[in-house]
C-alpha cells in the first residue's frame, strides 16, 4: 500500500493548479442550465479545450493529455478545489465518450470525439420517455429501416433531457426491432438536434432553470454511420454508459471534497452554530473523505485490470445521498438566510447553497433512481433472487 | 499510489481465516460464554505459532516486527468469527506499547511470551473495565497522568458480566506501590494517545469483520427463507435493507484500511483518520446488525440462532475505545477547529 502520488503526478497537479488558479472565472458564471448561462459556459469550455484541459484522459490526437486515471482524479480534485464551473459538456465527455471509445468505429471516433472535446458538438442524453423512466427497457420510440436511404427513420419522444434545449446532439436508445423481447431490439443512435423532424421544448426544473427538455422526433432520418455499436445491440451499449454514469466518471470525489471544504468554511463563519450543526458538518466531511478513499481503492482495482461491475451502484447511492446531506447541513447553518435567492442583498455565498441543495435533490433520481441502484446491489452484488 | 494490500498480506489473512473457520466456530464461541476464563486457548496458541500474536513485537523479541497494516486484515478475521480472546488489547495495543516504552527487562520478560501465546498482557484503555484481566499477567493502564504496568498478582479484580457473555471484563484496582511506571508527563500522554488509536483501529477492524459476518448470514437466510411462496430476498423491502447494509460496510472498509496505513507510516493525520475509521465502523456494524435482525425476523431474536453472538459483540465493541459520537467530535475538532463565536 502506498497512498502517495508520484513526483510526475504531483507535477501534473501543480501544472493543473497553476492554470486553474490563473483562469477560473473569479465571478461565478450564471447557471449553465439557462440559455445565457449555457453560452457563458461554452466560452469557458473552449478555453479549457484550448489549454488541453477539457478531456485530460483522452489521447492527445483528440485534444487530451493521455492522462492516467490517477491524473484524471487529480485534475478533478484541482478543478473543484479551484471552484471551476459546472461542466455543461459532461454528458458528452463523461457518458457518451467512454461508450464511443468502447463501441465506436474508428470513423465515428475521429468524427465525434474531437468536436466533443472542443465543445463544438454538445451532447445530451435521450433515454427517458414519458412512459419509460426507471423501466428503461420499456422505451417505445421507434426507428424504422429505410434501406433505400441507408439508415433509420425515428419517431417518438424523449423527456427529462438535461440541457436538451441548448445542446446540438442527442445520443439515445431507440427500438429498431419491435418484435424482439424487451431488452433486445434496441439500438443506440446519435442524432443532431437540427435534423428535420426534431422539435425541442425546454422544461423548467424545480430550481427554475430550463435545464430539462422534451425532444419530439417525427420521421427523423439517422444514417447507418450514426448507429453506435451493433443494430439491436443498444441495450448492452447503454449499460456501458450507465456504468460510467454510476461509477467514477460523472461525479468524482473531488467535487464533494471541495464542497465539504466550502461547508467547513461556511461553518467557521457561522455564528451560533449548534452542536448538532457541528456533527452534521463533520459527518458530511467524513462521508466525502470516505468516498475519496473508496475511489482510491476502486482506481487501484481498475489500474490493475479488475472491473468494478455492479459495484458502481454503491458509488452512486453514496455520492448522491452525501450531496443531499452536505447541503442540508449548510442550510441549517444558514438558518433563515438559507431561503434567499442569489440576488438578495443579504444572500450568503450568492445563494449557492439553496441552489446546490435543489440540484443535490435530483441526485437520488437521475442516473437510475437509488431504488433501482439498491435493487442492482442486492441482486447483482449480493446475489438475491430477482423474483 | 496503490490502495491495496500486498500478496503476502492477503496470504497471511487467508491462512488465519482458514484456521479460524475451523477452530472458532459458533459452538466454540458459545463455549466461551460458559467456561471459566472465556478463552479459546488452543486457537490462541495456534495464532501464536502462526506469528499473529507477535505481528507488532520486534523480531529480536520473537515477533515479526511488522505494523498495523499487516495486522488489520487479521483483526477483521478475528472479528468475523467472534474470537473471544483479547487480541486487540494484547496484540494491537499492549505489544507495540511495551515495545515503545517498556524497559528492556520488562520487554524481555513479557514480549516473547506474549508473541508465543504463553503469557497475556491486557490493557485498561478501551473503557473503564479491563478485558480478561483474570488470565493476564500484566495490565497496562493510565493513572494520574502516568502510564503504568500492573502485575495482576498484586491487583484486585472484580468481575463485571457483559451482555456479550464471551467477554470477561474486570474492574481492576491496585496500590501505586505495586505499579511499574512506564512513562510520565508528555511521553506518557503521547504513548497513551497512540495506544487509544491502536485500540480504536483494532476494534474498528473487528467491527468490519462482524458486519461482514452478519451480512453474509443474512444474505444466506433471505435466499432460503420462503414466505408467500417465494424467497423473502426477492422482496424489494428486504433487498433494500441488505443493500444499505453493504453500502455502509463497503464505505467504512477503506477508511479503516487508510487508518492502518496512517498509523503504520507515522502520518501526522493518523488521529483524524483513526477517529473517522472507528466512527464509520461503529455506525456500519450497528446498521448492519439492525438490518440483519430485521431481515431474520423472530429467529434472529433467539439465543438458539447465532446472530445474537455477533450482535452483542457489536454492541460491546462499538462503545469500546470510543463511541461514534466521541470520534466524530475528534474529527470535528481536527477538521473544523474551535466552535465559532
């Protein structure tokens, strides 16, 4: 056991820290889940790309630094430590990209990844439908074969599509064989949102931002080149994406350890904090630290070639509940100031804690509800019977 | 960076696991409930032969001269099977403490015998009472800021029965004139602080093992037990209980291992990591225990079924060497600083 980073890794950290300290906007950007905020975030994403910090773990040819998993973790720690803005490109970079690396053809990788890294193409996830949420295999949106045109014609509706109103492209699951059994007969398609037949309608989320969208598809043509993985093999491809979503890449520990450091700072500024507040803050800090240590062990496993499998569901439950608890602790510290909007003159930290709390409450829902995760843990890690 | 044990450490763990699986079955633990000394002396001497009792005894004194990191997995195993003998007190706390502050004569007198399983040294740091003082020759304790060694022959012992019938707890009183002073002042405080951290780490490791044992027992049970014509493990409410149990256990494990690493490497943050580890292990083991009992239903609420052996050990160890609240306060003091005014 050796819990120290190498000199080269520490040098990587120093380089990342120096760049972030010099470049992270000193004034927080407006929310990336609003139209104006999204545009402001794109500028930031393009700065990151220009300095080769947008996709550190990718090959240099696609704009990355060939960083190891350890270096990626270090970058994430530094990014959130420096107060880096939310990554509006995350659903492409952290969810679709690992799937493209695993299942994409060379042509798809060359075409999709550099534009994703550069924040030229902005990807959203088209999975949930009005009648298929937790029961993802129940999707009904259909893609019918058009042999003459060499592709598929897609009709249906996706919903709860994060930043769908601002993104340029959608990746999603569509039923390509309506006769097949539920988990078969689906394909993973890549669709530009400016294609003929696509209509996007933004939906205000709980926090007031237009962060959700409904995406309506009416006879939208998708060429064969935009099928990711095999036709009718979409379920298996999608499961690779969910493992990125539940596992390491979407929510690295650095995000929560940085949030807890800010929580500690808030505590130290909070006159009249109670013993109970103190315990809650300490517990949140400990839970974030436990996630950091858990991840160091997981990355060791991965670096030595062992796969995490269904254990990624443990991660997802832990970080999503931790995120709620740490924001509850913060709101308790703020007391009656906690409800203030960011532009209220008396708001503390620009209202970031209430905003963060509202976002944290989505964590136990998105990426597979925590009830689904607990089923996965019980059935696939502990071997309990499905029925 | 490599957050994993070496092949040798895993092999040592597996060897100890094999021994304990054979020799420390629930029947043996139940025997310790009713016999005089609450000891499994055959297991203890086998552990001595394997080197387990001398992991932290210097090689020159018959031990292996290793560290907390080499011991932590072995303690998990002793927790899993509910070994009643005071391995935390003797092996994790007393041995390294004597090796640090004992006089050469005292070390020579006690450490080789402790490592070989021929003599027992226990400690009074886990709480107000002393485990297995009746079968120990020496008790290490604090009095008036001094770290002392008290020969049990000169002390008065008063048995205090525990909810866990396999524990042998004693109130120990002695005259100052009979105690050997090992350290005073700041040296004593530093040595005692390290002893408390080692005890907290050792019991945390045992709690992880207990948690694992109770979870395994429960998973096995809910797969077999049928109601409404199906295994109860197919019900979502039951699935979520066991999933929560695993979740809390799995997120306590790396903290306990990091605490072993911190103590073994002399990390100045070790007190914080150890406090975190004990709080996390306490909470996880108690949580797993609650879920285990609930998933078993009435059978789990009997003394005929084995679950109660583990539950009662958890109740004892989760308060020994500091409760969750105590250790959370330590973390708060180290991370949050003073209460803001």
